């Protein structure tokens, strides 16, 4: 059977390990959130570019007559 002191030391070690892991996970979470924010911003830019190109394409092709089908 473990003594109270041994058990306390074991628990303190576990708490220290858990705190270190929580700090590591928090740091990684912050990094991932930054990446998500950047990707969402880039996605918005790309959507705007596609919409702009689609509008230009519709405007440029308005006067073009399609060839007859045979």
C-alpha cells in the first residue's frame, strides 16, 4: 500500500503533466484558429473574384450571338 506522501507526490506529478498538456493544447488551438481565420478570409477573396469574373463574363458575352445548331 502506498503512503499518503507517495500518493500526494504521484498526484502532484499528474497535475503538473496535465497542466503542461493543457498549455500545449491551448497553444495549438490558438494556432489552428489563426489558420482558420486566414483560410476564411482567403475563401471570401476567392468568392469575390469568381463573382467579379462571372459578372465580366456575362457583360462581355451579351452582344455575342450564338451560332446556329445544325
